[in-house]
């Protein structure tokens, strides 16, 4: 198990460039299975989860070539669907959450898609019903073996377009159903669809491959099925979660940081939510500049009541950044209620922050109240373990702001979602070292 050793309390300075978006990459890489033509994808992040997915596609027979840093060529002209029943495929597929999105493309193109229960962060219940109910609405048959946790979807007579109202605006569920529907016969209407920028990017990529999808950016997506798709050249957006992480890092360490090439218009309300914590940030072209700030103060509502920050489906605030908001609030002036609605286990990392000296009341599995220390009492370095990707980076930010030495264990969780994070932090002056 790897670890980071960090000497905190140092101001950082410089430029940092976000990686390609992890969540978009997991979607668009699976989409290459929909065609036998070459697909080129650029700005792919070099992280564990994405590399595992690329390896899973290789197992299925997809031809993959690395063209340049972050750019890959994919050609799925000799896919062997029988591989899906092998132990090798089951082992690899069960190791990451994004593997569930192989099912939609394989079902659409080959009439069957199998996957073991996928892995990922242990942040609460993450059911797959939305995916398979969507496939059933398109005419697929579904089978689940509870003894082996193996999911199977079949469409022996092909898929047919249909109207469906999703029971939740699941991002991966919406992506999976869209990929299945693009080759179905007739029209599919998906209502209560997720509309995150990742979904918009997936739809734009599919349209460039010959799909007919309208309603991008809304919660009503209409798909007119086509017979086949062709290749394309697609570039992944910068990762909005990394961008938010770097904003929080700058605030906590009183650093002057410029975040480069952020695709500002795709960030939604992320900049404004950080501004509610009193963090100054300035848009400069397509960059975000965060000045060194000695203090920042949390806003209150108009009637003077305590600020509440909660997650919601897009265009609401992404749940992946609530951990960053929480840790950033620990050194603010004022108090804030963090309400994590989607996942009931995501706030349990706050015990580590409390051990560091933060004032946090965990009200229940979904809510935590943070009483800002206003830098009067700095956090102190401790040894702690990263429970998931986002909490891991939140603890890393806390450690970089704390007095003394911290050790963050289980950093493989951080590596799943953040590319070469220690080198990029070293480049702006952080004192961090990877140890085994």
C-alpha cells in the first residue's frame, strides 16, 4: 500500500493544468464498441480507473494504439463477445465502476452484454436498476445471477426505440441507455435524463459518428436509431472535479494559483459555490486565477440563516466536490451545513479532519456542520487513510494546509482519479513525497 508524506503549511504558487475528465473518459471509451471503424480520443487521463477500462477493452479484442500523451486510437472490428463469460473478463470487469458501460454498446451492436457487479468507491448504495430497466424498455431480456453477481442483457431480436422515464437521473445509466439506443430501431425518448457536460460530450461524439441525438443539455433526450456508426476524432473536456479541487487547495494553503484551460462555460455553478465560501477567483480567458487570500468568509442567506451547500443532479452542484467544499470550509470564517444527498457513506471521512483539529459535527450520514476556524487554529498533521477518491484528495488538501508532517495511506484510491498528482503539486511548491 502506497502513501504520501506531506510537510504542510507552505504557500504554493504557479500554474497547474487539469487532466482530462475521468467521468467523461469512462463513457466515451466504451462508445468505441459501437463501430468497427477507427475512433481517436484525445486528452485521456493517465489514471488507474481509465487504464483498467482500456485493458478491459483490449481483453474483448479492441485494437488500441497510443498515438501521443493522452491520445489513443481504438478499433473494435474484431470484438470477441464470448470473452465476456471468461474468468479474466469477470475479474477485470469487477474492479471498476465504469465497466458497467460496456453493456449498452455491446447489447446494441452484438445483441448481448454481460458484466460482473462492478467495483468503485465504497460511498454507499450505487444500484444498477436504472441501466437494466432502460435496456428492458428497449426490448432486451435481463438476467441476474445472485450467486455470482453476474448481470446479463440479451436482445436476440434487436432493440426497439421506446419512451422511458428514468427513476433517477443517473449519469452512467443515462450514458449506457443512450449508447444502446443509438442503434435501436425507431425513436427513443429518455425523460429525466442526466444532462451533465459528460453526457453532452458523449452525445456530441456519437452524433459525429453518425448518431441522431437531440436535446443535448436538457433532461429530455431524443434518439433516432441508425443502422451503423462510423469513426471520429474526439477530445475530452478538462476535469471539473480537479478544477474544483485546485480551487480548494489554493484557498486552504493561501496560495496564488492559476488553473489553465478550464473550459469555463462547462463548469456550471462550481465557481459560484466556492465564492459562497468567500473564495476570490477571477476568470482570465479560459483560465481561473486564485489570488493568495489570508482569510475568507462564508456567506449567509439573505435572512441571516446558516449557509447550506448540497448536491443535486446537473445543473445542480456535483456530489464529487462536496468533500472538497467541506475541507475548505474548515479554515473559513463562519459556518456551513454540508448536505450530501446522493451517497450515505461519503461524509464518514470527517473523523480524520476532526483528529486534525477541525470543528465538524456529523449530524447524520448525509449532513455535517462545519464551524470554520478562521485560521486561528491551524490543522495539525496526522497519519490517515484515504477511503475513496474524493475524500482522499480532500485529506491531501488538509495535509498540505496543516502544520507539521502528515501521512496519507491507501493513495491508490487517489491514483484512481488524479493523474501524477504529486509531481504536479511539487511543480507549484508543495512538499510531498510518495513512499511505498
